C-alpha cells in the first residue's frame, strides 16, 4: 500500500476486510480479490464459448469445407 495514496476511511475499510478474511496483509487481500475477479470473468468467457460451440453442433463440417474451397478469398 506504500505506492497508493488512499483516504483514512478507505484504509480503515481495507483493514477491516483484511482482518475479517484472515489475510496477513492488504496486498494479499487485494491479490486474492483480483484473482477471484479474473476467475469469474474467465468463467463467463468459458460459458460463452460453450454456448457458441453448442450452436455449431448441427453444422455439417464436410459441406462447410467444400464451401470454403469455393470461396474466392484465401482461407
């Protein structure tokens, strides 16, 4: 926390969260919160990809390959 200037109220709240969560430092608390946020975001992206893949289940891959072969653009 040395490189970040925060208000007294913010420091007090961060220290309260740190003590409740059992972290030894505020840096550890913030790292854990950032990691959890990234994991939730990654989970959302994974769910989106699963939905998109399920939409592709009915596509005939051989027909798609033939059509791409007829495409005038490089594939």
